[in-house]
């Protein structure tokens, strides 16, 4: 397959190019959310190059014997034309066999070893990490044409046991890739390659539900609208993403129930939840267990930890940033609990309700946070240092002061704070009188209670654009549209 099929991975391709051209042994760890395309990226890049390519995939819940049986089959296919071989008794023996064959390869030929789903291979009592430590340090690191790649969807395991390891593999990695979901531009390119050409608005509506996950995006059918696609894939019992949620969590986390409890609690708070409130909702006491679960969810790309603008560093808040998870918890799970059967036009109807519009507003806000670079460019702030965040003021109990929520702001080094109002809209946004009064209130509350005393300017981030009127002319200095978010 030609490499042009790898979309939206320019940074990662540059890293892989550097490994391929290197004159020293290279050790790459790649991690990221399940279904994000880690295996595809490595396999597509290396397997078609002129090299010795060895790939083994961990078997979930497989015994040591089963993993070693899988190893010897791949080993035999790669080096002995599928000749039947005795299964090694342990990973040290397996790696000794591999080392022997590596040493027979011409010094001028690249060798790629790809261990996919390493967490499933390196189970607690398997001895694999210890064997890997020994063979990398003793032998493999000396082979100038060897590229060793390890991959895992259990991001927290990869971080704890490899990337941040304190044992023999500490500082042995030469490159690390944290593979993220596609952005809007990547989704557009992915669909276009599949001969699916949709308007920017249709792409956004798909992104708000599927996210930028390639495996999910393969469900998008040519000739169908976003509403039709969502209804089929999410609300029909045979749809791929109808039951994906539980499978996803149980494949990634050994304590899936606690992770599910946490993400469901976070999903109930559209603008984020404080650590203290999260403890109250889940009943999980503050400490090592909660920290580990939050780190697992964060590193897997489901949630984001942040400190609101103007708050102390220790004041951590959490919000869901995975589009599929939020859509599932907001719409699919309640639907399934009711035992409902969805008609062929279920989402075509529900997708137009006020509840759906409210959900879409939050989903669009989350997407904007993932496209900060594009927003900065549209606001011409690339060359200006900025503190970026969101801000909320909740008046103390007993006080009659109004509260306010600022979706996104740029505290700029040039003496300006740009406050961004994010609005999802099916058509050009119209700033009505009531909206204008609400925005004026937000700006006044910000100027009174926020730590910055700089001049404030207002920018609107919306989908289709702005329909100008007296209110918008007075208040809005900049408009960022979906077209800007899709530029790169």
C-alpha cells in the first residue's frame, strides 16, 4: 500500500523517517487511545519497505504459553518459511532465538521488530520486561540497523512500565510517539480518500460523534448525511458503536468499573468538575487510587485535566474530551436503559431537539479546544505569547453578584485579553438582544473579578459565520468559523 494513505500524521512520519535513516539502533514507543491507528501507522510505514520486518501482536488475556506459541509462528514465518518449530519455554529463550537470526542479517539491511499491544504480552508473571531489558541492553542496542517498536493502547501501562520506567529500560527509548485522534482536517482528508466528500458542517457533525478515530470513521457511508450515519451506527443494535463503549473500557483498564464511574461523573458536568466534587460523586477517596484512575483516563485521551484561568495550580478540574464517550453517555446509554427500539429516523428527529442542540454546543466547544492553533492563526496571535484557558466565576453563597462562564480566552502579552464566545449554529449566527446582554454581563463580571486588568476584546467562534446587526457590530471584534478550523 502506498504511503499517501497515511493521513494527518505529518509529525509522526518525520519521526519514522528519522528512525529509518538512522545509523544507530532505535527504540520507539508509541501509545494512544484504542482504535486511533497506532498499528496501522507502524505497519503501513515499515512493512512495505525493504527490510526484515517482524511483527507480533499481544493476545488479550492470553496465557504465557499462548503468547509464546504466537511468537514462534511469526518467528518461523519471518525467518524459516513457516517451518514447524518448538515453542520456547519463556521470553528469554524466545529473544535468544530472535537475536541469533538478527545476527545473520546483512549489516546493510534494516531490521524492524514491532511488538504490538505490549501490555498484553508483558503480563505480570511472564518475565517479558526483564528479558526485554536484558536483550535490548546486552545485544539489540548494538545493532546499528535495528528499529525496535513497541506499541500499546493501555497508555498508563506504557507510561508506568516503559516510558517513565525506573528500571533497566529507563532512558533507553530513543523516540516516543503519543498518537492522537485526527483533527477536523485529518477527518476531511480521510473521508475524501474514501471518495466521501461532505460539507464542512457535515464533517463537523460527524466529528462531534465519532471523534477523529479512523476505525470509527470507516463506518461513514458515501451518499448518506451525518444524521443518517449516526442513526445507523449508534442507535441500531447491529451498529458498530452501539456496544463499543463497554468493550473499549474493559479492553484498556484492569479496573474498568472505577474508570467508568469516574468518566460518568465527569460527563454530568459540561463545563468540567473539580476534584473535590468528583470525590463526592464517585465515593472514591482522594489519594493513590483516584490519582491512578484519573491518570489512566487522561493518558488514554478520554478526559483532560486543567486548571481554570486565575486559579491556583492545585485546583485541578476535569472534562471529557473524547467525542464518542460523551455522545454515548449523553444519548446511547439512556436510550439503551429504556429498552427502546430505534426507528430508521430516530436521530433525524432527536438531532433537531433543544437537548441535542445543547449537547452540540458542548461538543463544539470541546472541538475548539482541540483546534487552538487554528483559532490562534485566525485571530493572528501566532507571534504573541498567550496564556490560554477558560474562566468561571461562581459568586459566594449569600452574595447576589452574577456569575459568568467564559468558554475560552487568550490572555495576551500585548496588553489584551481576547474573550471567546463559542456558538454552535445550523446557520449564520444571529446575535440577538438577549445574547448581547448576556455577553456584556460576562465581560463586566470578568473585568471585575478576573486577575487580569487588561483591555478585553470579544471574538466569536461559530460554525457557519455571523449575520451582522447592531449588536454584533458593537460587541464582536473577530469571527472564527469552521472554515478556519479546517485549514490545517
